[in-house]
C-alpha cells in the first residue's frame, strides 16, 4: 500500500485539542483549549440572525467580503494608526490558523529557516513543516520569558527567511517590550527577514504592559505579515474568522495561497461579524476588565494551592509548575488532573522545544462561575503540595494505576 507523506510523521495531532476530547470524556472542566464558555455579545448574535435570513449563503469574495474588509480595515486603522487599504492589504482567512499557514507558505521556500521562540503555540512547528521550512528555536527564559540577545543574533546569522512573533505570547503570557521589538526589527532589517506575527490576543494585555503591533514600528510595515483573528476579541472561536495583513505585493501572493487552500471564510459569518468590528472603544475596555477579573480569580486559587505559576502580562494562559506532585511525565499529570481533580490543562511539553516536563498550561477564558468551580477543585492540590514537603504520598507515585494515556 502507498504510504502517506513522510513529513506527516514528524509531528502529531494537536495536544491542545486532544486534551479537549479527554476533558469531554471525563466531564472535567476544560481549561486546556483556550476558548470562552459564554456567548458572544448579543449584538453579534442578533446580527447573525439577520445574516442568516439575508442573501449571504453563497461564496463571498475569496479574499473577504467587501463590507467585512472595510469594517476590518477601519478597526485596524483606529487601533494601530496604519492606513490599511481593505482592497490591497488584507486577506480574510478561516481563523488565524489558516492565516499563519498562508503567511508561512507565502513567505517560505522549502528549506528556508524560520525563527520560532520557545515556548511557542504548537501550530507553528506544524506550519513550518507543512510549508517546508526548518525552525530555529530561540528560548524565552523564565520567569519573565525574555530572550537572550546574543542567542537571537546567532539565530539571525543563519539567515532565516522569517521569524514568527506571537505577541502577546501563548503560552507564556509574555508581552514584548518596545526595546525588544526594536531589536527584532533591526535584526530583521539587517538580514532581510519577514516578521510573521500572531496578534490574536492584542486586546488582552494587562497594564502597565502595552500591545505594540509590529507593523507599526518604523520601516516594519514592509516586512511584516500580520496574522490575527476575531476569535478571542469577540468570543467567536467557532466562527473561524481570521486575516492576514501585509503589503500589497505580499497580499497578492497570499491571496493565491488562501484561494487554493479554502476559497474563503464563511459568508454569513463575515456579514454578522461586521457588527463586532464596529463596536465602540468601550467594548474593548470592558473585554480587558473582564479578563483582568478572570485572571485575578484564577491566580487567586493557584496561589492557595502552593504551586508556582507564571504571571501573564497578556493573553489568558498560566503555566503551572507541577513538580511537587511527583509525576515523571506532564502527560500523566494532565491525565491524573482530569480524572482525579476534574480540571484539564495542556501538558507544557507540547509548547517547548527544550525538554520541559514539569508544567501544565491552564487558561482562564471562562465565566467567573466556571473559574470558581475549577478553583475549588484545584484547592484539593494543597494537600499534595503539603505532602511533598513532608515526604508524604504523592499522586505521581500512583500513576501506574491510571490506565490509558491521553488520546
Ligand atoms: N489558541 C487556543 C489555545 O492555544 C486554541 C487553539 C485551537 O485549538 N485553535 O488553546
């Protein structure tokens, strides 16, 4: 029998999405795959009802429905000050997942090198492999996840075609500072590198940290391929609406990749989402206030468990150090947490190039009620953490009895 392509053997299915299936099987609270458990704003739902009754059931323009692109360009212009032309600078995609793949396939020839900061959102490694590129990993160093300038400079000396910049970063919660971004910009200019950004958490940045869109830096619009999505900003992750923003010549190529990958994003959903893109500034203030409250609730419970965890500067993820629980593998720890504690996270190893095995990633994009329920369950960890200090029995020691590994 013929074998499927060899490149598919070098990466596995998404661990994030596998953890969602595991949580569902065990009715565990899913703090693994980052998506909200409440509905989008009612104005967006009302617009969806109107759109489904309207003439929006056939293909939209391949690179995005004109009304959607106009509203999107206006929204980007309001926040970034960039003069984005809806007809020249945007391709609407099926989520930022497609946007990233389009960006990589637009930028890279097979064999090109691409810098990826580690920890990284798991899609980037698969994006690199599928587009034929070879990742060069540059570590982000805890606790604040800064990078070492000399290491980054050495990575650029390998003349990468692109660098992937997730800002605010998933899973570390890092928000890159202006000096860091300017340093990356100088290296990108020196080595003539594309900067492919993933800015899906742009509106979830906790003061005093500030989001700086890379394309707004001096001279950087020309080499930046910005990927973004409406998923997190309007709580519509299932609508799969994302976009690529770049120069006219890059977009002309990106349109072709997008055209042959998916033809286009869902027409009625583009029509309905215009309502969100036209929300006033207060909407974004309220979004941030909600996420700040959610962060405080969730971190409050984590603090009580006695486990160490990261302080997110942006986005809605926390990496929790589960070493005191005594597990040899973070996958086993995640499975035990799902079955015995009733809260599911993602094994940290799926985000790191380095051999990291002691972290679980949890997200707090949930209602306050869900976070309190999860927090109460997590408090059960207190006893185990205390036992770790006194030589008591640890859950990691009983892992043989847990049976099947996560799917
Ligand atoms: N970005 C989210 C996460 O990291 C959701 C990923 C996905 O499944 N598309 O969990």
